[in-house]
C-alpha cells in the first residue's frame, strides 16, 4: 500500500478542482490533500482514484465523488472533538476525512460484505473510528446519542425520525433525500421539537439500504 509523490501530485490537482467548484474550507481541502484515496479502491482501478467522480467498490456500492465528500464535510462545519454519527461507512473514505478533521466518529454500515472488508482495511492505514458498527442506519445509534452532527452518505427515500431524535439541540443532520436523484438537505435542531430545514441542491447517491442481510 504505497503512497508516492505522484499520488500526492494528483491529490494537489484534485484540490484545485474542488476549489474551483466552491470548496473553501481549508481543513477539508487539507484532508483531501493528505488522505490517499487510491488505497480505498481496488488497486487495478487506481488511475480513477483522483478523478472527481464516484467509483464502484464492493457490494454494489460506491466511493463517493470527492466533491460530494468535501461538500458534505464543509457543510457540516466539523469541529475538533465533535461527536459525529456517519450512516453508510462504505469504503471508509468519508470516515477518514471526518477523523482528519479531528471529530469523534461513530459509523454504521448495513452491507455485511462491505462491513467486513472495510473493518479489516481501515486499521491497516491508521483510520480508527470511535466505533464501527454493522447495523441499520435508519435506526441510528441510540445508545451513543445525542450527536453533534449526523451525516448520511446514501440516498434516503425519507428522513428517518430516529436520526432527528438523536441530535443534540443545535445539532445538524445532513442527508440526501429522494429516490432517483436526491436533494441534499440540512436539518438543524432548534429545540426538542423544532427543526430548521435547508435544501442545498441535487446530488446522486446509491440508495440507503433497509432490511438487508
């Protein structure tokens, strides 16, 4: 698992592309610049790693487009030591970005094949979330709630109420909502029962899994 000067150069180019697309948070850009994305995909497809596009990984899932990862991370305005729940670990790339931002990350993966693969891979590159759970993202992680931020990295046909309920007052849920394409939606918890909602544009994600395995 090598990370060469060539890989670093490709990441620098990717950062320039993201800056041109409106990513301005320097901590997020630094994460993209530092994290070896090519290690998160099959080595035979390494040439695709630093293109700004999603790419297939195991179990009919994808590693998200770098712009999407950067956009979600920037939108959440992650601060050090914040308690963050990630729904949809996937390859672990977004997890690595959140950890680079010094968050305390709890992450859930629903696809068992992918869970096993990622659980064995992440420690090899020093990516260590607080907890990595095989479970149902629609249910969140009640025993660790409340969370400062919740990030969903798959398209949800609706907003799961347990995720809203597991936010702190002032906490934020960022979730792509929809079927064919999704609207990136940010919920901010204002009080026990009140949430502010913002819609932030169209994105395309693989669907959030329910009742699998």
